[in-house]
């Protein structure tokens, strides 16, 4: 961009502080030595289990939800959980690159895409990838750096290198191998993060890549991942004011995604769909109580 690095650093910090973006993050791909198990459940006492799993060393991430499922758990070992709605070994993440457009225009584009969808013209694009039968070279030092930087790749490296006695050359090699082993994400919120609610959607569909293309039209970042026969999608949805003036209900911001999903079902693009609002989550590896995946 032809800018001085210090100026770029200042602007990035400002964008993060104002919550237009979150710190760059990484997530492991689905290699066999990174294997995890995902569970979506409707349990009788989600608060009790949520509390228990904060102390379970095998559970690396879990969240409390409000909807068809009320507990989402990712574990390094298999778990016995009641009321399982979905379980399985996850794929890699696919993370959208948000286009520069207002929310309303994005919804109009999505409506046009759904209206014009022809299953006979559908061609899979292979957005979702898996490496379930492939191991990847990953050392204890790699894991230390990953755990420290997983939720913030802008964290200063020198203190970590000193803390764990890791030489610069070793750290640089880890950074160079990251694209092979991990998926990168920087969540973007054009209206700032507080303007959105986070929902986890579960779609069963024969047209997975169309669903990915469809929700990638939104101006906020979306996260996609396959578990078993379902596509999981994290969507940050614009909050609606309590009072509505719109004459047409489909024009109300909070109803636009539900109306789109209804059209997807009507056209048999999805077999079924379920969703829940994310209330809070526990990032076990980083020991942070947050509200993003």
C-alpha cells in the first residue's frame, strides 16, 4: 500500500479496538494427528454441562446456545453426551472473504441467486476439504506457538520466544508452514461487532457449495465446516431494532435470513435446517470466555 509499517500498525490497532475486525486467527486443518470430535446437543441442563466442560482437559472449545440445540462441544476425545443432534469428525474450515457492499444489497443478491438456482447446472467447487487420513509434521514447539497465537496472530513474538526459549529461526519455520497446517481468518464487521448477533446454522443439502457461495455474499465473515452429513455455518446477523416500520416483513433486517432459508427449503436446495443463537463460549486452549467460534 506504500504506507509506513508504523502507520499500518496504528490503523490495524484502531480497527481492532473499534471492533471493525478481530485479531487474525488460525485453526488447525483436519489432519489425522489433529483429530477432534464435534457435538451439537439439546440437553436438559446445558449450564451444568457447560460448567463441567470448562474443567475437562479433552474439551478444547464449547459454547452455550439458544435454539434447536443448546450445547456445542469440540473435544480431542469422544464424549458421551445426551440429546445429540449432530456428531462427527469435522472437515477443514472454509472462511468467506466478505464483499464490500451494504447488508440490503447483499440480501437482494442472495434472493436473486436462490430464485435463479437450477440443480441441473450445479457444479461442486470443492470449497470444503478434509485430511482425515493424512498426518502432518507437528512438533511440541509447533503446538506451543499455536496455542499462544491461535486467537491472535498479532501477538508479539519476542516475549513468547523468551518465555519458551524458542529461537527466531524455529519461529519463522513455524510461520512458513502454517498455510499447510492451518486455516486463517480475520473476522470483519462493517458496522462494528456490537451491531450483529452470532448464529450457528446446520444445513443438510446436496448443494453444499451453493450454500457457501450464497452466504459468502454477506458483508460479514462467515465460517463453514462439514460435520457428518451437515454443513455448519456461523453467520453474524444484523440486529433488528425492537420497533419496526417496514410494511413488508421480509424487509425487516432480522427476518431476511429466515425468509431466505424458507426459499431454500421451498426449492429443495436444503433438505432441512436448524439454527441457534450463540450466547457464550469457552475457548479452553486460550482460557477466554468469548462470543465467536
